[in-house]
C-alpha cells in the first residue's frame, strides 16, 4: 500500500508542477468556461463528494441530500440528512482549487446506535486539466484532495468524522460532449493516512446527460465504492460509502444507480435533482438517496 501511495503522489506531482510553474502569475478565474472555451457544462448530481468534474470552474454549489438507511443495517433503518456547500476556484484555464466536502449532518438511527448531529470533515485540494480541447468538447483532469479530521460526528463511541489522520483522494476525471449528448467518467483512490483507523477505497463513476429540451438535461449516473484496505477499529461488514468512515474490519463493494435532471435557469445558474439506489446486494448505509443542488458559476 505504501508503494501504491508513493506512485500516485509522484504521478500527480509531475502533472501539477508544470501548471503551477507556468501559470503562477496568470490568473484566469473563468477557467474552462471562459470566452471561446467549453460551451457545455452539466456536472453530475450524485456522489458529489468524490465524483469531481474535470472542468476548471469558479463556482459555489449548495447541496442537500437525504439518505435512507436500509432496514437490514445493524440499526434497523434510520436516515441521514446533510446540508453542504462546495467551493471551486479557477486559478488558470487549467488549474483549479477545490473544496468538495464540508457541511452539517443529522443522523437518526432506528436503534442500537445513538442519534447524532454535527459537522462533517472539510476537504480541499487542486486539480489540473492535463488535456483540454474545447473545440472537441473533450477534457481530462487529474487532482488531489486532502480531508483532514476536522469534523465532530461520533455515535456510541464510534467516530464517524473528526479523528484519525484524514484521507487523501487521488483522482482522474474526463468528459466528452457530442452536441446534445454529454459523458463524464471519473475514478480515484481515497486513501486513509492511518490505515488502522479508517478504511481506504477505490471509487468510480459514470455520468450521461442529454439536452431533451432547451436548457433541460435528463441524466443517469452510476457510482461504485470498493474497499481496498480495511480499517481496524469497528468490527462489522459495512462502511459509510462516501459520507462517513467507520474504519470497519470487513466491507466490500457497493454500486449505485442514479437518475435525475439538471435545468439551466441562466448562464450562471444550474439546478439539479436526482434519486439514487444501490444495484448490488450490498447496500451498507444506503437504501436510497435523494439530492437537490444548485451550481452558481462566475
């Protein structure tokens, strides 16, 4: 695992260093969406914490999600409600700052575990478009994001956020558009710095949208979460997928399907909503989930 981390960090450094050196004093807050650049921007709705768009943007994205916990989970059901605000800042046409995780969560367990509410961890990092072809509506981006243990969610002695040494997410994301049809895919490794405390996972996502009516984009999305290194602090065969980290000793793979839509209310405001549910027999903490968000670009 240490060798894997070193390889990915090294590759990411190679990709990001040229960006920081070449563009250090050439700020461009319009990023990928500047004049004469990409004409189409329809970011995913589901998995907002780990499915990072490849486009370099300056935006504010308020998000609300409601997560229904399965009845076969150890708590016999329950719910999680989360409100968050994601921030992105384009520094140049290709380099951007991202802060995709924060927010306040309320968790209502059916039984066994105590109900809890509090702040989620805050994450921040950078991404760089290694390939940007606006004339072909194609872009590929690599990035890194650090999630320090800043939150305070804990239930019945189990830390959900706010302890350990945090996680580092190394990812690659790509998008391609064909007139009214748009595709985006991403994958990454969300690696626990303290592998004994938190679980590490491989995550992967696919997004497809189509402009069925002017400014209206129905979409479908698939997300996958596979544990690649178990934690060692919570005996159990479950994990928190993208929301929390139990550091469980035995978890596996959850694959989900989402359906929803985005509507472009103006040149600088996109609204989104989606429903998501697992396709695999393993559900962990997600029975189903709904999202509502707004993407405000500058």
